[in-house]
C-alpha cells in the first residue's frame, strides 16, 4: 500500500488520513472531494493532493470511500469498472447490505471490503478531523469476496489506528445497527418533533441537561439519514416496532407505579455498554 | 437570612450550600442528612454542622429541602407543623403540584415556596457538588401563598447564584417538565430496555457515541423516578402518548422515504434549546 485515496474528505475521511500518518504511513494520500474539503484536508495534512476518481483508480492501492451512503453507491458505479486488480476499495458507510450488493455488481477487477467505523463527533467536516477518532472504537468489516491479502493488509492498518476490528456479515451489521444507531436517531428526532409541536414556549426554556443529551442527534442532517433509512428500512421498522412494544410496557409500568424491573434491566444494559461495574449509580435530573 | 438549613445533602443540596458561600453568605449552614452525606458536606464546606429537622426549624430562616420527591413529602409532614413564622421553607423537588399541595396542608406558620433547579450532573452525591451548578440554568419557583418578603429574599439569592429564575404555577411546571424531563427519561429507559432484550450480543458491542448519549438517563435510580412519576402521572402519560403519535408519523415518513419535514422541525427545536443560529449543521454517526 504505497498510495491511498480518500473519497469524501469529511470528518471520517480526513481523520482516516491523519490516523494513517500518525500510524506511520509515508506514501501519498490523494483526496477526491469538493474544493473546500480538499482545502481543509491539505491544510491539516490529511491528504497530500487533490485527485479525480479516475486518477485515484490508476495509482492508489487502497481507495477509502468516506461519503454518505447514497454517494458511496454512485461512486461505486463509476469506480467499480475502472479500478484495477491491484486496488482494494473499502468504504465507511453506515449501512452495508446495499453497498456490498452494489460493489458485487460494479467492482470488476479490484477487491472490495465493506467497512463501518463506529466513530463520530458532534460536528462534521474535515476541520474536526482527529488522528485518534478510531482509537478504541469498534470498526466493522464485512469481508465477502475480498481477496485475502489486501483484507489482511487493511485490517492490520485499522488495528494500528487503534480500532477494534469486528467481522460481521453485511446483513448482521445492518440488523444490529438498526438497534444501536438508527433507532436512537429516530427517537431523538421524534422527541424533538414532539416538543417542537407543543404550543407552550416554556418547553424550549425549562429543561435540564437531559433534554440536550436526548435531542443532540436531532441536529443530524436529513440528507445523510435518508439514504441510511432507505438502505436499511426493514430492519429499522422492526427495531422501531420493538421499541414501541417496550414503550407500551413501560407506559403500563408507569400507570401501575411499578418501575423497578424495567429500570433494572435498562440500567444493566446502560452499564454494560459503558463497561461500568454492575453496582448501581445515580444520574441527577 | 442568618442561618440556612439544607435537608438532603446530596448533589443539589451540597451545591446549594457551596453556591451560597461563593455568593457571600456568611451565616451557619446546617445539614440534615445521612451520616455519610453530612461527612461529605462538612468536608467540602457545603455545611457547617449536622442538625436534626427540629433544630433546623428552631434556628434557620431558610430550610432548603433537596431530597427526592417522596422524602420531601414526608419531611413536610414533620417540618410543616413546627416551623415558625420567621422561617421560609423551599424545596428542589422534580415535581411541584403534589409538594405544594402537601405544604398547603402541613405548613402552618412558616412560608413555603416551591422550587426546582434544572441542574444536574452525570453522578449524584455531595462529593460531586459544585458551587456553579445553578449558574446559567433555569430555576423554577412556584409562588402561591408564600409571604412576599422571604420570596423576594430567596429569589435574590438564587439570582446571585447565577440561576435564571422563572415563575410558574405548580401545574404548569409539571405539565412542561413531563415533556422536557420525564419523557426523555422514559425514552432513554425504553431504548435501553429494547436493546437489553435483544438476543444478539453484538447490540452491546457495535455502537457509536450516539447510543451512549441516548442511554445515559437509563442509569438513573428507579427509586428517585418512582416518586416523580407517581406525582405527575397524568401529564407524563399525556406526553408519552403525544410522543407515540409523533413516532408513528416518523415511522410512516421512514416507510415513504420522506424525512425532510420532520427532520427540519426537530432540528430547529434542537437548535433553539442550544441557542444555536438557525443555519444547519451536522452530527456524524
């Protein structure tokens, strides 16, 4: 891997460039992106020069697609047929089945390996890029027909970036992320929507830190989420229906004044994902 | 106000003591609480000595009830009948109607003024106390039959602590908080409960920062929330039903692939509560 190309020099793409550098990668890093993203990427050192997708296909051993899901799908249509056998294409899209399916249709000679770094920040854009963005975070790879050698090579680099690489099938990835990422997004949006529709202006004034936590995701741009939801609709609707079922159970528990069992199971899960010991602890409100 | 007593020297109570000190209060601050809370309060300087509720009633011009809602209700039964006319009792409970009703039944000669600081932290306890906890945060007062002078006096102190004092009726407070505090708690718990019931262990492994945001409140102790829900059940069930309605609309929008309108309204609300300009911005995932 002498030359890397990053398509989509936003938060994830630029962080990948910076992280590669920090981990010792000394080759060229081409950036395929909009002029302002290229400029920010050059300034931070995430990329060494701008390139077209065609130039990237010619010279890069690894092409990293860090665009929104819908853009990854169209990039694969262009890139797939022209990338040579020496090239590994990987992506950082939030859903995997549709992307992997598209790759199997369009990528001819190159290898393709689906990926999804579970990393993010409050704000997007190359300016927010961080060489340690992937450190300690899960990084899903969905190896299918990828050649063994470039896959091993990428996996090694991701581990050098500090990521916890987890292999899953595209379908399992999408089923799990429907619960751990897409459902939280829907709930945050639905909560903010519920409050937006209240006529009493005090709902936007009298609140504590809890409301800010729970509405942060509602700031997300719909154009990014439309393609995530469109490419994982069934799993998302299933997750949402399971949530509604849980919600109805909790509503009954509120009516009966008996919250202990549901709160205990929820708190246990919330502690597990934080790697906290199982002794109880408090949150104020 | 020469002597203040704080009943319940936890995060809120101890922070109130520290904040008073920082704002220039030089009198005694009595603490009515469990031995470990008293010890932590003495160590941090939030209180000057331990006292019983009876001693507090005898000597304090202000008694600050910073206990969970159910404890405030029982404290009022004991304290109300013995507190003299020179005493102002206020509370920091998360619901107001039941507490104000209880006060109007039990507080004989003293004044009572319901209150609710919209402040909190991830972790509870006097050890986490912070003299700036109330700074820049809303602080609801629900003045009803409180005498004008002690009310003015308390309001002045709260403003010196940097709080944004907002006056509301107890009923309006409870209706608003059902949406801004109690509903977010229910959603966080229901989300964690939904994920806790998935058989695939990957739901506790493959996630990004969004899931941590959205399940933080699920760490809350049920004993605190049982009395909040019990004293605001109707408003909470209404808020939850309105959320379910919003959720069904959003579900339909996902099915139709048309998220723009709901996302736009939600993002606008999320920006308003953050005092952000109305230009769009991104959240990564």
